[in-house]
C-alpha cells in the first residue's frame, strides 16, 4: 500500500488525508496538538483552546462535487451581517444567491474540525498527536505540509509572509442563533469581528505586519459593549502567526521537495483573508499533487488566478486616505443590496477557487 505523510490536522490537511485514503493510500497525519482543534501553543494563548465561529462564502454543492466532502451538517447558514464602518452601522442581508455560512472551529463535536477528523478516521487515516515536526529535512519527499498560521513552517520553507498580531476573547452564550458583527475603524487597516455559532462566541481584533497597542483593544472592547451589548471578561494579546500576503507571487504548491496546502500555500483571499474555502480547495489539490505534480500545478494556478488582483486591491486599500476610505466604505454598504442581487456570488471572485470549481 502506498504511504503518505501529512503534517498538520487543520482543514486542508484533513481534506487531503480523506482524499488520499479514499484513493488507497495509507495516510499518517502528524499533529503538534493533543487533539484536533485542541490546546494551542500560539504565543499569548498557550494552554488554551481556540473555539470560535469562522464566517465564509461557500457553495456547498460545488464544494462537495469538487472535494467529495459534504460539510452541510456543520455549516450554519448566515443570513445577515452587521457592519460598523467608521462610526456608521449597516445591517446587510445576504441575497438568496449569495451563500454564506458560519462554521465552528475547535474541538467540540459541532465543529468543522471534528467533523472532518471523524470522517478521516472512518476512511482509515492514522493520526499521531503531540507530534511536533522540528526538522523538515527528515520528512519523506512529497510530504504535505499543512501547518496553517504557524510561522515556523513559513520560515523553515522560506515562504514570504507577514506576521499577524491581535487580541482575542472567547466565551459561551445561551444563544445558538448565528450572528456576525464586523468593525472597520481607524485602529487597523484590517478589521475586527465578533461571531456566534452553536453557543460559542468570540471576538478578534488583528493587524498584519505590526502589533496593536492595548489602547486599540480597549477602544474595540468599548465599542462592542456600547454598540452591541457584548462583554468579555478576558482578552488575550496574541501573536497569531504568519500570513502569506507579503508579495503578489505568494501562492505556491511546492517548496523544496514538499507539497504545501492551506494557508501555507497562499490559497487565501489577500484582501479580507477568507481562508476556509481555500483550505478545502488546496487540500484537494495537494492530494492531486501526490499523484500528478504537473496536473496539480496547473489546477493550483487556475484556482489562484485572481490572487494578484486581490493583492493589488488590498495594497491600494491600505494606502487610501482615511477620508476617502470612509466615504468609499459607506457608499459600498449603501449599494450592497443592489450589487449583491446583480452580481450574486461573483462578489466573491477574489476567494481562491470560488466560482472556478
């Protein structure tokens, strides 16, 4: 039986593992944590579990046809999102032809991570937990590296990246209905958000490239409490990891003699940093690469074709003067109902593979 090693039990690693196991491979997944979605060693969150909702545009039928995996049991439809944009609030409803979902991330039975893990186990995938890879040179050729935001892999494989810093708060709530709030404000050219799904809730404020002052966190904390009645007792300052958004040529399927997948491969939206869809697509392509380097490389280029355009949009956005950024954002929010009904899911063309699978 053919053997395959995968480093990392995140979304893309699990998708690749399921695909290869179904194709007759003996798959071993090596994971540094004690369980899927378990206790992390991210700086600032050591010894804690990240349990939070992740909002993402996904066409479930297309994704199932492309990957062979149906995640509808754990994908919670999201009908609207509240946007606080530079002092103004817009409640935006998604059009019927714009499929957006919340998926829970973490170790609970209702999470996407556990759903994929259980599917992988049922397909015969072997897992080795508490197994941190410290020397990439000792891995077999064509090992799939799917280590997510962990900066060590970016450095070891010389993948261009930016560090990402922020603050995070997590908790539980009696409310199970899905809800997302996004804040765009002066404190970061990225954004902050709150999400609630399956009774788990959390808030994240982040910035690529440079740390955020504690006063920024305090401002966001006050806004959540005053605008939305949301309070968290504990906030952690975190070095979230690395993002593959340093240069327009960031996406890459191979590094040295290894196959990259997920965030490490650069299969993310460089503007708003949506990554769930790209994780599924790149996991499938990583499995393809084990069998056919050239075919997988062509497919990887195809699904990431819009990355450079997204990188350009992101770069321009980051240098907008604040007065223009405010007015552009407000105008976009007002026009959103018309644009969404006209464009449908083409609004998500910057997501890797979206509309191309």
